[in-house]
C-alpha cells in the first residue's frame, strides 16, 4: 500500500488529478452552524434553498461535513477538469439525502474553485439507500461506470482518484473495491491525533494506492 499526503502546496501541485470522484454525504451542520440552524430555522432553510454556501460556511471543516469535500476538491484544483458527485437518495424520496445538496457543492465548485471544472451529478450518479448489500454492489458498478466515462473523456485511470471519506458505509466500501485495479487510487481525508486520540490540526487528503504483491 502506497500512501501520499497532500498537506503542502507543492504536494498538491505534484499529486493533483484531472478527475475526482467524490462521495457526497447528506449535509450536516456542526458547532456554530448547528446553533444557527436551531436558533434561526427560517434563515437556515432559506440559505439551503438559495445555495448560499457562504452563509452555510461549507468550506470550514469545523462547521459542516461539506468541509471535508471542499478540502478534497481544493487539493486537486490546479489540474482538476471533471468532478463526479456520487450521491444518495432515500427509498421514498421524501427524506432529504445528499442528492438534494449536490447543487450547493456544485455552485461552490463553479464559483469558488473554477468555472472550467465540469461537475457531474444527478440520478445517474445516485445510489438508492435500501440495504447495505445492494448499496455496496450499486456503488461498485457506479464507480466502474464513471471510470469508463472518464476514459471516453480522455482521462486515464492514473489521472483519476476516488474520495471515499463521505457517504454511508455501503457506498464507501463499494467504491473502494471498485478501485483495486492497476493505476486506480482512493483518497480519504486524514488528520493528526493527540495523546487522547482526538483530532488535532487541519485535515488533509491522503491518496492511497493498492498494489498486490505477487508471490513467485
């Protein structure tokens, strides 16, 4: 297993990829943003509806789980051309899931990272949440489909990375298993820990490449 970290700017420049597959979590506010939602539910709802990423502080890893997605995106911004957002959708369609928040991140990418990046999301890139066995299988198939799509766009597998930090476990596991072929890599958002095992410092992307050892 090869692990590369993208902490410093020179590391991000060197390891940036042209294509990024990003598993998107259902948007969840933390800390100050969670208190804002509780104290001002009307304003919070309006910010969600208007895709107001500044008011929702989506690039702050302390304020929502979208902070990790932004960290993943920014690490590759120097070369990034295509982003695929793998989203989730509830069985009934009545409960909000990450597909409902994809436009929020999509707008942020276009306006704050680069308007030249092609952002792909929608029903064809969405996994239905029924049970983990089918979620895992469908996620696997979807990532394989995306890599084939990338090749048609002229992006080689070694120029792609799949970030598996977000989403439910079935989607993450399926995506990881789909990226075990040659020249395919996964990415997670890592951190440092203190003596108590709690997070410290800023999170950073880690690109992990699996190369099977062949016994002679």
